[in-house]
C-alpha cells in the first residue's frame, strides 16, 4: 500500500510545481503592475510640480516687478516736490507772493468743460494720408 501512496504523491508533485510557477508568475505580475502604476504616478507628480514651479517662478518675477514699482512710488512720495504738490492741493498752501486767481464759470456750463482746452488751444490734427494725396493732386496750390 505504501507503494500506491508514493505513486499518488509523485503524481501530485508535477502538478504542484506547475501551480507554484503560475502563482509566482501571477505574484510577480502583480508586483510589476504595482511598481509600474507607482512609477507612473511619480512621473505625473514630477511633471505637475515642474509645471507649478514654472508658474510660480513667473509669478515671483511679476511680484518683484510690482515691488520695484511700489518702491519707486514710495521714493516719489517722500520727495519734497510731491509733499508741496499735495499741500497745495489738499491744504490750499501757497508760496509767499503767490496770489489766488478765481475764474468764474458761467451758469449752466459744465465745470469739466471749462477745464478742458477749447478748440483754439488744441493743436490742429493733420489730414489723413489719402486726403493729403487728394489735396496734392486736385486742389489748387498756392505759391
């Protein structure tokens, strides 16, 4: 009877080897897939971080430019000419010897239109290029 048990065991051994090989291959494929997905996530994360880094770098450059503009503005606000201008505008200060002149605005006229230069003080705009050619060929020339 022992002989028969040995034969059964011998028959099972090749089958279990095949099963063990299949299981190890499946386990290896699962590990490989896990590593592949993990690597893919890391590559994507690296790409995203690099992209964010570029955006943040351009934002830093913009903020540096804005900071420089603010520093220049602050330097201007500390000048005597700015202080004098603001004192004149807000506190009605004037230099010794200056006189205030009030120009009356007729009733019904808009104050903003009184502050804009009239047509007599505005420079004359030149004619367009086609109009100048038309005048050159078809209008009488003086001289």
